[in-house]
C-alpha cells in the first residue's frame, strides 16, 4: 500500500512520465509488488495525459464552434403562424446569417441573408417567410404538418465568430368538436346514475380530456377531477338543472361540447344536483 500511495501522489503532482521503463530499485531481487507498481505508475501517467488531451480538445471545439447551440421549442396550429426569435446576449456585428431546416435528418438551407440581399432556397417556403430587420426573428405563415421539425440559424460575425440557435417546432391539427355519448342510464325514485363517454372523430394524438359542470343559474363551470374520456355520476333530485361539459385540448387548441342532465335522465320538470362521482 505504501508503494501505491507514493505512485499516485507522484502522478497527481504531474511529474514527468518517461516513455522508457523506470530504473529498477536499488535491490538485486525485483519482487512481484515492485513490477506491479511499475505498471500502475505507467497507467496513471497515461490516464493523466489523456485527461489533459481531452480538456484541450473540448476547449478547441467550443472555441471554433462559437457559442453552444441554444435549444428552444414552439408549438403552433396547422395553417397558422409560428415565430422563431433569437435574443442575443451580446452586441453582434453580423456579416451574414443562414436559416436551415432539418427535414428527415437532412439540413436544408431555406434562407440566407447577406447584407441587404436575401434568398429563399426552398420553394415550399417561398411566400411564407417574414424576417425581422435585424434577422433575429423569422415568422413562417400558413403552416403545414411537414413544417414540423428543427430550425436553426447561424450568425457569422465580421470577426469570424459563429453563433448558432435552434428551435424545435411542433405543428398540431385543430381539435375536432367532441361527441358525448350517454351509457348505462339507471333511474330510481330519488336519483339518476349514468356514464358519459367523450370522444373526437379522428385519430389525433396528444389530446387531453377535461370534464366540467355548472348549475343552470351559474355562469362559470366547475372542474371535475377527472382526466379520462369517461365520467360516471350519481345525481339526486334536489337542485338546479345541471349542464356537463367535455373539453378536449392539445397544446395550442381546444374545443368542447355539453349535455344537459335532464336530457340524459328524462325527468321532466324535476331538479338535479351532483352527488357522487
């Protein structure tokens, strides 16, 4: 253990590592422990050299590549607009800027600005792009589902430094108006039990369902703590008429439908209130 401690201490002080075998210790018999110590010493020096090399390599990559890419994300509605903006953290003297789009893993140049001149490369974006005067902001109009992906802008400054910014854009379809179906309606003398199922007529993913209710004389809906497409209720004949609302939403759009409790239970002239869920 004493030999290993001395070796590790020597390496931590960055003592020069010789490529030739170290001289044998002043003894005629080289023990197994001494041979093992020599190997550990060499490994220790190699690891330190590798760490130093990787540190210089990382510094070089960061220096040549400019600032690290800033990741951002935007959600937008089909046929709507999306605006991608870069907020500089320092004063920039820009020589040129290039907007690119990652389409199926391939980066496609869509817009280049060089001084007072600009050129739109991809015909699918022509007539749909609007940039700000400083080129820090790009708006894409009349979005299609194919416009979803990663957008990147490279700013080349006059001093040769490049700053890059990227933004992932997700395009969502509008949410169709939901349908509410009533099932398992069971009526007794003093209550009505039923189950509602809310659905949209499409295979759109990433939808969130929410149920709400309000009494007939209330202007605001109150939420049910239910994120499912199915809602089961038991109502007593004791209060104002109730209206039940199903809201379906994605990150950029929402639609809703409602149903009256009297329509479900068919108790003409009688009043209901929420009892249990």
